[in-house]
C-alpha cells in the first residue's frame, strides 16, 4: 500500500473515533510511525487530508448503495440491506465528526451535502418508485417530500444535544430512524416483508469491498 493511502486510512480511522478537530497531523504521524514531513509530502495541509478522507468515504457510501440495489430482492429489502451496511461505517464513530466538518472544512462539508442532496436523493426516490410499482409502498406517497424528509433525518443522530454519546450508540439511533421511515411508507403487503428481512439480514453487516 502506498504511503498516501496509509495516511488517508489512518486519518479516517482516527477522525471517526476521536473527531476531526481533536486529531492533529502530529498524532497521525505518530500512529503511522512516520515523520510529519512525510505526511506533508502527500498532503499540503490538514484541509487537503480531510477532503481526501471525505471524498473516499462518500465513494465507499456510493458503492454500498450500488451493492444494496444490486443485491435487493425488492424495495423493502434494499432498505434493510442499507441498514446493515451502515454498521461498519458508523461503528465507534464520534458524533462530532459531522459538526467538525461543517465548522472547520466548508469545502469538504459542501462535498458531503452535494452527495446527499444530489446522489442520495435520487437513490431514495428510485427506491420509493420501485416500492410503489411493486405494491410494497403506499400509493399516496409524495416521493420528493419523503426523500427530503429522509435526508433530513440522516444528520439527527449526530446531534449530541439530542443524542449524547454517553447515552446513545450512533448506529443504533440511525437504525431506529431507518425502521421508522420504513414502517411509515410500506403498504400492508410490504409490512409482511419487514420482519422477515430483519430476521434474515442481522448478521450481514459487512460493506462491499
């Protein structure tokens, strides 16, 4: 593995656990056993490193969405699979990550917002259309409104005033929100599939490589 990739992966790990703001370039260098000069040969500053970590994380999220779409038996199953792929990404994640990004790295935060409101919006709308076509989701759903509401709930678990990390696990909060969303959109036919899939999929939480 090239040194640039090693730096990015270690930074991603440390940012996820401790938050972006609290991790210094010195600490990344110490964890890798290299000099800080070595890091600056690959990344001009911390902002560049944060942006590369953000870009790679979002690319990984896109692969997860594509995997769930490809493997899903139906629209309900796609959402259940999505819950599973979130576990590895959000496991041990520090809730401050998103707010650190917003406060200190506007370019990277914009990259995150573009991913949500462009790419992820389309993914959700396509899933809703698929579910309605199959008769698994309610016919009266306004796809645009529901997609935007779902996007709005993505950042809620990161609000430490609402869900302090001393009392809540980030993934478990996101999992509950996913369930609430799923139960709010299914038809009677779709509801029968929910518990069936939750029983089948709990161990399938590994992200595609």
